C-alpha cells in the first residue's frame, strides 16, 4: 500500500482500545502491526495506512470476529475524529455539516474520499476507496458511524435513509437491516438520503463556533496537521460545554491529560481561560 496513504494516530488508538475491551492484548496487536508506542502519543500524528491495514488484519486474526468493525462504531464518534465532530455539530444545517465532513476528512485520513452528490430529490454521500483492498473492519465502522451521527444530528431515526451501499466484503448488512436501513452490495460504500433533509437545522448550530472552526480546520489542513488544543480554545470561548466533554471530543480520554496539555500550551487551565484569565 502506498506510503502516502495514512490514518490518524487517534484512529489507530481507537482500534486498539476496542480490541482491549474485547479482551485482546492491545500491546501485542500494536507490535505485530509494526506500530511503535511513540507513534500513538500525539493523536494528530499520521500512521501509514500500511500499518493500519496490518493492525486490522491482526485484529481479525486475534478476535476471529467478522463483526469487529461493526462493534467499533461505539468508539468512533469522538476520539478518532480529533475534534472534527465539533465542527460538524455546530454547522447551521445537515447539508453544511456533510459538506464540511467531505472537505475536512483528508485531515483525518486520506484512505477514502467522501463526495456529496445532488441527484435531484435524493443526495448521495459516496465513499471512494483509494485502494480496493481496504479492510472491511474500517469500512463497516465508517458506514455505521456516518449513519448514526447523521441521524443523531437531525434527531431522526436511521431508518430515514433511503438506501445504503456496502462493498462486497463488508459485514454491516445485518446491523443496517436492524436499523431499518435498506442496503445492497455496491462497488464502494454510499448513503442515499432525501435531498430535503439537507435543509434540516441542527440543534447544536453555533455560527461563531462553526466559522471559527472552519478557519481552524482549513489552517490545519494546509499545514498538514490538526491542532486539537486550538480547537478546544475556540470551543471554550464559544460555548458552555463541560470541560470534560470538550476534552473527550478532541481526543483526550482523560480530562486530566487535556488540562495538563492545555496549561502547558497556553499557560493557564481551560477553566481559567474560560473565565477570561488569558486572551491569547
């Protein structure tokens, strides 16, 4: 696999955390995949896709569970997106949220490309695979996470989707059927939803936060890296969300680690910053 393809370190950490919850040895899986522990220390870092694919194969071998990727959906919404979910939640409507997802996904991974296509009364969100041999665990997790998060953002059940397409080797069809989403096998994954839904206002819409984060993510993309602490600083100013929630949404599983990193970077704690003790 081309060394130019990558997934975020946070995504690899999410895979390993899920494996550990299933009773597998995360350390052994990491070593077998050739991923050094130091590669996981900065969740903004890029892990070569070849190593991530090796990690998927090791998880398949160790778990013997073809639905490993489907179950991973429970851990996908926050940590591995490195704060992108904050931007998507703060968009004015679903259409803007999906457009932002397509635009900024390459900052998290370039193994797939998301495209939003208006087909009249329906809109297709397609995932173009940059390699045709990407492991089905990752594709299953991606499809299910997209459906669940879109349904959550518009406060409507997943059954509102017209159809989902999954690649021949995926295993999430049973879950889709359980959610009431019609599905079929397709060359690459896609979601089909009514175009009218794109105008649905999002309950978490925040104009200041949305535009501030768009600028931040564009800067991060141009620089080739994300900056979760800067995202947190914007969110602290623009909302009254609990600090623990902000820490989780930018990829810190322990809020204490987030507080220490924030203080090291900006010289004050997140609480002090929110109270106006630092304007940097």
